[in-house]
C-alpha cells in the first residue's frame, strides 16, 4: 500500500476541511497535550490513514504515527484528541524516519 503526505496527495486539501489547515493542530490525550500534527498520511485511494504527531520537546521532537481512527477532531478549538492513548504509550510508539519516503 502506497502512502502519501496529505499536501502531496492533494495540494488543495484545506478545501475538504472548510478551508482550515489541520496540520499544526494540537494533539491531546484525555489528560494532556502530547504534541501537534506534523502531517497526515493518505492511502492512494484517498483514505486518511495516519496522523504524524510531532511530540515536541518532551521526547526530543520525536515524530510518531497514530491511526486516524483513534482521533477525534475539534475544529473549533483546533485540537485533536487521541483519548485511547496515554502519554507513556505515545512515548513508546515507533519513531517516523524523516528520510523515509511515504
């Protein structure tokens, strides 16, 4: 299965989100902020598949993948919630290799 970065798959992706750029939204567990959206991976059929989360300074800027199905979007507050994960679980997710071509 081929994966694409959202902006590479559809440069006008914001139109699907009422003109809002969801890249950059803050990401929270049920308890606390864990990072922000660095990108979204899309399958070649157009299905959103993974959130690429930049965990920021608390794990030295590590980027991890979270399945899109685990996310709840709150457009008004510009937040995404991944309530089924704890901070520790996110810390233990595999790191996305930035040299890897999706």
